[in-house]
């Protein structure tokens, strides 16, 4: 189902949770709302569900305005962060609840419940109560319950926040597969970047009640449209005066232009590692941190400190050692503009033609 | 040393509770079985016990309904202004702070035959003060906080998410209440009901003022005991008092059972 939101506003007391938010979601898409806590993501989700009323703005499902419809009539499924399972009903009872309310015939109900138990891998657990289940199982019951009445929109509020890391990974994959299979339009809220990038078709970065950027994970990562997005996604180092760095310093840059440099933009190594030595400059290793799957390296160039990752397979450097550093690109911004700039020296200044 | 303190505490409680009860029991049989039986079955005693019973039934039913509703509004209604909620909250606690006699007087002053409301209802044949309705109102006033205060913390603890989930699944107010909220608050309500019954049985001051204590018409069991003591009819007083005490003990046992069910459910 196609979802459109126009100029949504919501204030709680004196706190403006949502400011002029507008976006469109196509049928069958899986959208992630990503952003820091208190940014307004859950408020947007709850307004889509009808659990909160917007102060102004329109919400349209399939072209029809639904602001005045209560949650009961919107045809949505909602999965809460803390599952919100009905404690005194069995797994079966929980899943069948939405169907009983809609007065489905008994036979059809049984079939649907069995189908969902199969889909969520909970066969054999029908008669158990929520307190007899693990976190992952409870979350799956919450999914099954939300999906039972065949909603046209699935809303998930930080569905994996309360689950341990290992199970989270499995559940993420399972969710992606399941939603692909069912083709149901879904929106989920998370503050976990990896989750959003792995699971979503498109991500919306929400900060202080505003949509900073909407795009595919690739777009968000490679072409951040605002400084906030550039800084929020991945791990960036803030550089006050980027002109100091080799390949970025020339008359073209206005003073007061700042930069964000991601670890993946920085490469370090010995002289022999670089085909284009002229683009590199000398740096000193300041600190190394073991991260399990790689090294986190802090390298200093003059007064600028940069952070990068280094594979465990490569030669290990020691703090105090001198290395060559190549900054591939930087995300630059000043008061009026923001853009990504490649290191100018990366193009060989003297190509040889024969 | 600890044994000494335990022994001492038990002795104090025995003196305060057990001895008077034992004395009432013995006193009721001062004139043997016939004395006890006469004390209970005289017309004013039968009427008084019946009055107490009626008042308790009506008060419990009304309080169960409105008490649960009030608790739901105070905890769940986001649309009620904060100030209004605070005001309602204080009003709910008012009966605890005010002496029951003052409460009864309040009702006489508001609804008595000389007041606006009283004189409106009187020609219609509805007497409030010095009649059954007044007694019910007085007892309602005194017992109102009990169910509300039992249910409110439970509602706060279980949170509104389960109810929101039910709403997203298509359940409207009554279905949600009956299938989702009620099973969670059931034992708290029962516990509150038991407290209400116990309190209503024992109510003395408010009902005394409002009912006028008209023997055979508006006298409750507690007021009858008072009257008997005043008239030095101690055997009869003890008989009725014993019945009241026995019901209270039964209620207490039921209360303990309900509490254990409530805690087990939590």
C-alpha cells in the first residue's frame, strides 16, 4: 500500500517532536526510520498507526486521507519494542486475537494461525504463555500477531532493541526474507545503523523532528546531503581546517570550510604500497586499538588526527612509527554548501603518453 | 533476646485483638443459647442486619463500577487535563482525611430536607437524608477510595502498550477492556471489593448522622450495637457484635486468599 505523508507537525507540550515532515512510500517497500533518540521517529510511526494525532498535516493511505480514522480501522499491524504480548493468553490466543475481533469463521482462523506458526517457526509452541518464551520467540509471536489480520501496512517500533546481539542478526535476516515473501509495505524505526543498512530498501534519517535525507543505504552512505547525515552515518572524524591536508589545500576553498572524513576514506601504508606516492603525505601512528576483526588506527598529520581501519592481514604498525597517508576524499561543508571532494592529487599530474 | 520481643509482641496483639473478641463471644452467651438467639432475632436486630446487608450490596456494586472507571480515567485518559487529574486524585483521597461523622454531616447539609436538592426530591417521594439513599451515599463516600487505590497502581504497572496493541488489531474500547485489561486487574478489583465490604459493614459514624438512627427503619447493625450498649442490653449487643466480628474474620480470610492470588498473578 502506498503511504504519503504531507507536512506533519506534532508538539508534546513545549517540545516539538515532529516538524514539517513529508515523504512518500511505495507499495511493498521496506523503509527504515533511522536517527538519534528523541528525534521524532517513534512519534511519526505512532501517528501513522493512529496512536497519536498530528497537530497538522495529512496522512494518506492509497491516496485516501486517514487522519480521522482510529487505529482499529487503518488496516495496520504494529510490532512494539517490548512485544506488548497479551500475558494471560497463549501464543495461539495472541495470534488469533485480531482474527477473533474481526469475527473470522473458526475454520479459516485455525488455518491462518497454523500458517503463521509455520511462517514464524513457532510450531509446537501454540499452547505456551509469553512468560514461558525467550525474547526472540516472543518477538516472533508479536510479528505473527500483527500479520494475522492481513494488514496492508506493517509498522515496527525498534523491534530488535530488546534482543541479544546474536539472535538479532538471525531475526533481521528472517524479517527481511519474510517481508520480501509477503510483499507487505513496512516501516521500521531503529537507532542501529547496521540494522537499517542491512534490512531496509530505503532509509530516512530523522533528526530533531525533520527528515534529513531519504534514500537507499548506498546513497546515504556515499552521498550524504547534510552535515548531520555525514556525521551520523559511519564513524567520521571532524577536521577543522581541511586545507592543511595534502590534495585539499589550494586557493579554491573558502576559509571556514570544515570537513568530515570517514575511516574508509583514509589509507595508510609504506611507501611501496602506493602507486601514486605524490598524493600521500607523512603521518605518525598515534594509537592502535584491537577491534576483533581489524585494527583501529589513529594517525596524526601535522595537527590533524585521522582515524582509519587496517586489516589484520597486513603489516602491523607501532605507535610512533612514520607512515604514508592518503586521504581519498572528504565530505566538506560550510554555512551555505556541502559536497564531497576527491583528493585532487589522485589524478596523475604527469600521464605519460607514448 | 529476640524470643522475648516476639513473645512480647504476640502478647500485646493478643490483648488488643483476641481478648476483646473472646469477651464478646462469652458475653453473647451470658444468658445461654436463648439469650444469644433472642438478641439476634428480635425485630430491630433482624431489620438492622438486613439494612447493613442491603447497604453493603448496593455500595459494593456502585463502587466496583465507578471505582474501576475512575481508576481507568485517572491513569489512562491522556486527554484529561493535568490539573483536573490532580484535583480528582485529591478528591479520591478525601474520605481518608475526613472523619466519617463529618462526611455524614456534609451529606445532611447538602441533601437534607431543608436544602435545595432535598426539597426538590421530597414531594416526589424520594427521601435522601434519614432514609436508605442517604445511608448508601454516606457509605459510598467512606469506601470510595478503596477500589480506586487498589486498581490504579496495577494499571500504571501494566502500561498501556497491550491496550494499544489490541487497538491496532481492531478491538474497540469494550473488547479491549474485557479481554486485555480486565484479566490483569481482576484480582486487584476483587481485593478492593473485599476491603469495601469490610469497611461498609463496619461503618458507624457517617451512617449514624445521615440515617437519624431510626430503629426499625434506618438503623444499621453497628448503630444497633451502639444503642444496645447505651441501654445496657449487653447480651444482645454482644450477640450482634459477634455476628459482625465473625463476618469480618471470614472476610479477612477471603482477603488473604485473594491477595495471594493477586500476588501470584503479578
